[in-house]
C-alpha cells in the first residue's frame, strides 16, 4: 500500500512539473511574439525591454504568419545593434527562410537586408555594410546562394536597390 501511494505521489509530481514547464514555455513564446510585434512597430522601448530580459525567458525563434523572425525584421530595419544582439542569443536564425507561398517567399535575413533602399548617409551606408558583412560571415553557403520564391538572389536584390559596394 505504501509503495502504491509513493508511486501515485510521483505521478502527481511529474504531471504538475510537466504542466509547470508548459506554462513557462507559453510565457517564453509569448515574449517572443511580443518581440516580433515590437520589431514590426519599431517600438524601441519594448525591444529594449525584451532584450533586457534573460535570454532564456524569450523565444527568439518565434516567427510570424509569413515565417519572418525577429532577425528578419531587424535586418529590414537596418538595425545593426538589434542584429548583433539577436545573433549573439540565437545565431541559428541567420539561416531561417520565410515560408514558401507567402510574401516574402523563401527569404533569408540576407534577403531582407539586401532589399532595403540604399542609405543616404555615410553612417547609414557603413551600418548597412557592417550588418550585411556580419550576416554573410555567419550564414551557411546555401543561405547565401538562396533563390527566393520570386526567383531572385541576394545579388539581384542588392543590384536592384543600388548597393554597389
């Protein structure tokens, strides 16, 4: 009888522990969603607040309905500070592609960085070049050679936007 009670206590403990882990993961995923929304809005205060949290309290791998991650949005905004922070925490995001059949289709973070208009200031040009350099050096060759769902490559996008350097 005592062994049976001990076994039931262990099962109850395991179930409670599993539920607690599920709740904690839901919070981590929610903070990842909050980060995406903050990036989409360009809400610097919220981005800073999320970055201030312990990295294990935020799921940086969360993507939106098109498959864009926080790194995609940071690249699109040409925010070298955000890009370096994300890559420090979640370096695997550099090779994430958006979903096929969505817009943008099959884009890497490099595609997002290549597709922005050429910065008008020297500081902007230098920041864009530095961000692009960091991404290229961390990306897999397959990511660099990626052909998007539109049939374009990073080189096509760079040329179309006037990024000669």
